[in-house]
C-alpha cells in the first residue's frame, strides 16, 4: 500500500503500525514498544516546543554537549512524548549553507546578543545542538521533531536587526506589502505567492532534512500566520498547497534514505474556516495524504480555551490524521484586557475541554520560559484521567486577532458593559465526579457605587438557570485580568453540564460595571 492510499483509507492505528512495519520494526516481538505505544495513546500526546532562542539565552557555561544532554535528560520519565525543536526563524541557530547563521554579521557588524554569541560558541566547538538533542531524545524515549517557522517577522521594523536575513532585507518586492512602511510586522512578511519566496524556504527545508535524522517535521504556519497577498489569500491558497506537496515529496525521499517513517505536521489557526480564509487549506492537505498531524492553534494574544476540535474531526473524517491543540502561555478574554500568564489550573482546564472534544494531543508553546511550571506539568502530565479531577479554571477567551481574518467569528464575549442581564458561554469539558462548581465574574471597576463597601449581592449570577448556594467577594481580584473586583459563586455539581455551560450575570437596582472576566472552576 502506498503512503497516500494509507492516509486516505486507513485508520489511525493501522496507519501508525503500517509505517512502523515499513521501518522494519517487529512490533509483535517488542512488548515494551507495544506497551509504551498503547500507554501514550491512552494519555494523549504531549508536545513541547523548544523555540529558536530559548536555550541559547542562558549562561554561556551551558554551551557544551553535557549540558545540552542534561536539558533533554530532565524530561526523561516525564509525560513529554514529543520534543519539537526550532533551528531557525529568520536566521538559523546553526551554520547553514542556504541562510545566514544568527551570529553572522549585519552591515559589517557582529551582534552582541547572547543568542548569537552562544550559538557561535557551540559552532566553534564543533557541536550541533539539534543533532545532540535528537540523539538524546531517542535515548530517553522521546520522539524528536524539527519545527520550521514559515514566516517569522520578529522586529522586522528595526533597522539591521541581527535576526533578520539579508535576503529578506534586500528584497522588499517579495514582502506581502512590497516596500512596506506601515510599521505593522506582518506587512513585511514574505509573500508565498512569489516563486522566489517558496524556493528560498524550500532550500532550508531540504537542508534540514539532509542535516538531521528526525521522526517528524513541522511546518509552523503560525509564526507568523499571514503568508499571501493581502485580500487574496483564498485565491492564492494553492501556492501554500504546492509548497506542502513539495515538502511531502522531500519527506518521502528521506523516508527511504533513513529507512524509517517521517511524519509531517502543520500548525494552523484554531478554526478550520480561519485557516482556509488565510490560505492554509489543511483539510485538503490531510485528504491528499500530505500531512499526518494538524495542530489547531492560537497565535499569541490569547491562548484559546474553545478550539473547535469536533469541526476539524468532521472535516477529516475518513483520514487517520491526528488533531492536536496548541496553546501559548498567556490568555485574555478580549480587547483591552491584559494578557495574563496561564496557571496550572488553567492548563488543566484547557486539556480537559479539548480531550473531551476529541483532541489527540496537546502542544505547549512557550511553556519552556516558565521553568517551575514546566517541570511540574511535564512531571504530573495533562492526561485526561488526571486533569478531569484536578483543580481547574475555565476562563472565557477568544479566537485571537491575527489568526482570525475579517469575516470569521472571533467569539469575543468580553469585555461587556453590563446594565442588564447577559448570558455567557463557557467551554467546560467533562464534569468532575464530585465536589462543587464555582463561577467567578470580575469587573474592571469596583462594581458598585460604594466602592470599598462592595456588596456581591448587588449582582445576580446563575449557572444554567441554577442559583448559587453561596456568594462571596474574591480578595485577589487582580489575577482575573487585573480586575478591581470579583465575585465567586458556588453551585452544586448538578448545576454544571458536560461541554458548554451558560453563565448569566445580571445587575440589581442601579448596579453597573464593565465585566472583563468570566470563568468556571472545580476541584478546589
């Protein structure tokens, strides 16, 4: 059976086993491998994204093979199943033959940035960090992948910034808005409708396949997520499809050379219709057998607590393609509400909701920048059976702006000036087996005319039509988007529903305030 037929017609497990058999793995005789594969399927996939600069921002004393190995060893025995490492973004963090390295000169000057310095130290020692990590991942039972940023535009408006490539700098006619002057980063992004742009990035793809022996390769279309001529994304979508087809051909060639399967993942906007509207026809890619994973993702302004996994699954019916959900490390319910770091309880809620909706795994972006929480989460895991009963906070969020083009619903429920009753939808996933459920509503203002004498009874709060058994003021309201006041209402477990819940907030008498945060909690 050829690979395309297998992806189109096979089941998930048959596809995985078929690929492994192609690689010559005797599953029937390797009971440990089978046990591990089944355990991973039961708990779900956990991907850690190691971005292009995180490790290299540390002390230069750690730029050696032993400490590179120790970084991966810290994940041994954890819940991490896949480690996605990013060797480039604009420039590469290794000595490339097709793009500039991060330490190369710009306009005759060498950068003094710690990232550039540390990568140069490793290069001069003859150490390739990604080659070291790939080997160590496999030794520790973690699947090593390379993730490539397809259109990184960090700080492109800063003249001669050290991470921007000379090709980008000297070819403004290849930008999405040629010769842009707007100051909007994404106007300066490469336009994949241009053959020169596709060729430029394919050269890096080919180099990465030739240089590294990985299990899978990701095209990260979310860094950043605008890749085509403004206003013509749908009609130019075929350019991105042609690019993905070419990458699949490259992967197929290297599967034969490496004698093992190489999977492809694409990271795209959270909503299928948003991805398509931006020219990323991930459903078509899946049905053509080009990709193995679709990672439905937020961009940055807010982690998405309500990714429509079921919509993706419906469109992918008949394929074995996996649907993962990705989250950044901050959330916001809506415009003007500060981005708030995600807590462990919010990660638990995010995992619960999306596993409930059928996600095949979780993808954690930028979590490595929060080392204490990172260590805790990879040790305890976010597998479904645990997080359902763990402490959970389910805040309302939205589909963030860059990954949601005009004409596509952003589901922006907050903030809202309340003068009359209003209903809010909260994605809750599966209910816990026991305990109470809580609703927290938080306001930008003191939420009462008396200010310091705030009375929670000046507001009515209900959950699916049920009234609370207790009501109180939250002392640390600022954790809810820097709110000035917040109310916490307790409800019996019977008041909550699996899946979507309705929270109603209604002012009494003359109460009036701007509601900026609504969440459901359990497990406390």
